[in-house]
C-alpha cells in the first residue's frame, strides 16, 4: 500500500506540474499583481498626461492609481472628508438645497481644451427626480474645484417623470470629430444626451433636456457611459439595469451606434429607443430586460470537486465607466460591485475588455492584473474549465458556474456539450448545447486561486455573455 501511495503521489505531483506549465507558461513573465482595494461607488475614470488614473464617485469620493490595480483614496465623503471641493456644503449649497440633500451622486470629470478639469456634479432627493446638475472647474484633477453653477434641474410640481429625465449620472465625452457631448439620466423618463460647448463645458443653448436615447415609465436603467472605439468605428453606450443593492440585480449592458447621439441598437438589432417600462408600470423589469447586450451580472465561480474551498462571487456589479488606451489598443471596464455574504460592502473592480469578431465588447472573467491582449498557444487551450452563462435576465442572485472540458479534438464534454475552436490563439468560438458563441481567449489572473491561467469570454447572437476560466486543479 505504501508503494501504491507513493505512485499516486508522484502522479498527482506530475499532473500539477503539467497543468502549472500549460496554464501559466504564456504569462510566466508577468509579475504577481499587487491589488489595493478602494470603495468608490459609481466610479468614473479619467487618465491624465502623467499616466495617473483617477476615479470619481458618489458622495465626492475619489481615488488614484498608476496601474489600475493598486488604488489610493484621496477624497472620502461630502460631509467630513471631501478633498475635491473646499467647504463643499457652502460651495454647492444651491444644488444641495434644491435637491433637499446633503450629499452628491455619481459625477464625471473631463479635461477640456483649456487644459483645466471640469467636474460635472449632481444632487438628488432620492425618492423622486428632484435633482440638479452643475459644473465646477479646477487646474488640477484632484482639485480644489470651484463651482460654476447649476445648468439643469428636474422634478418639482407638475413634472412628468414618466417621460422626462432625472438629471443625474452625467458622462461627458468627445466624439471622433471633436464635438463634446453629455449623456445622462437614471430611471424616471430615461436616458438623454445633450451637445455641449467645448469652450465653456456647459450645454449649447436651445436643447432643453436634449435627445432621448431610451427609457420611460421608471425603468430601472441608469449610469449611462459612452465610449468610442477607433477599431470598430462604433459608439458604445454602457448602461446598468436593475437595482444597485446586493439583492437588486444590477448588471452591465451595452448597445452601439455609428453616431454619438444614436440611434442605438443591441445585438438583436432592437432599437433601444423602444426600451422602457410600459405605461402605468413602475420598476417592472420584464418590460426591458430583453434589451441590450448583457456583459455581466451577479455570478459565482463555485469550487468544483478537487478545488480549494474558495469562491468568487460578485453581486450587483454596475454603474461602470470605460477606458480605451490608444497606445496599447486595450479596453477597460471600471465598475463597483458587491459580493455574496458581505452585505452592502462594495469595492472597485477593473476588468479588461476585448472586441469579438462582430465588433461587440466582451469582458474578461477575472479582474485586470497586468495582462495584455495575447495569443494563447494551442497546447494551453484544451482542458477543464468553469463556465458562467450570464443569460439576459436581471438576476438578483448570482449565476453559478458549471464544469466543462475543451477536448483536444475540438469537442466539448461535461455539464454542457458541443464544439470549440481557437485556431489563431485569440478568436474563440464554441457551440454549447446548440447555442453559438463568439469571443476571445486570453491569459488572466485567477485572484481566488492566486495563479495565472487561461480564460475565454464570448457572446451569443442574442447578446448574452459566456465566461470560462481554466481550472487550477482539474480532476483532483
């Protein structure tokens, strides 16, 4: 029995060494990432000329990083720790008084042609669209910002919130022709867009609330963010569907257009202007959860047989911003998420995105750890994977992983069956239980198991995401 035990131990060691080589060889040169956590709700990202990244969030929170992994808070809240605005309660008193609040909701910061930084701030009563949207300016991204005043209000007596917007959640961006825009809105009457004056940062005159892009009748859709891709020549409108609390189903979706002000469509070709609640409804998710490409929602990579008893479980990930890095061609998704079994605690997460062959962004399953868009050698592709089917629902509990094996002969076995291919080391296609997916393979860092591995991310033709991460201890 001792000899047999030794043989089994040697076989186990050989299997582990073989997997460690095959799964991690491509990324062996990458260092062990060093993460530093911060809690910034609704993070909006900007990179400045020295390479520093800044994220600005609700309650006047803000943090900085040089690598998108290790973050440092420098402004904590609007009551006692605000570093962005001196004496913020007095400086922005008009907006706070109008919205009957003492705090601020999701902001955005944009650098304009004069080199200064413009802070688009918003206040909201909370149980109604009684909100104000204003502008402040600073010579430095960290402030202090000086208030320039309110330029948009919503709510009040006689206000039809089923059709008109709640003026919060601004995202200000330049289009490919240098024009400045602001997309905004949350719940209520939907998501709107305004053309802005690139000299002053304020809206061009005569637009009112601007052009509606989608939403009506208090649909739970908010946090709009628009990113232009020079690779595809599309404008991508990111949105958060569902509620932000841990049990309320926040999830990140996207649609696209050739023009910054739409019309936007999803993977099914549906016009997003039709996306919203039916007349007389209030937060009725079934009316609109069939719209948009769902990039991610709550999910859990469960321990499988032989794994260490660890799990990665995001709940209600959402209210994202996004960033394109022209010198490397990389795309990043920046968002906050809650977690299973941690109540309403939230943290910032950054995941790298890639574009699939149909020009839709797909999100890598693991947080960014320094990886690049890389080819995965053929000998590293086949193996046992945990997969997440994100589906297209507003899921209030996390979707859990299943186990499959990408066989060397191109077949898929396990809890889902079908076929797969990745001939060029990047373009990944598979058919699982009769449904076709289009995406990419890429090295990734499994932060749960603390090891570099291989992952894939893809979409089906309806716009539902599939994630896969190669198992660290397959079959043990």
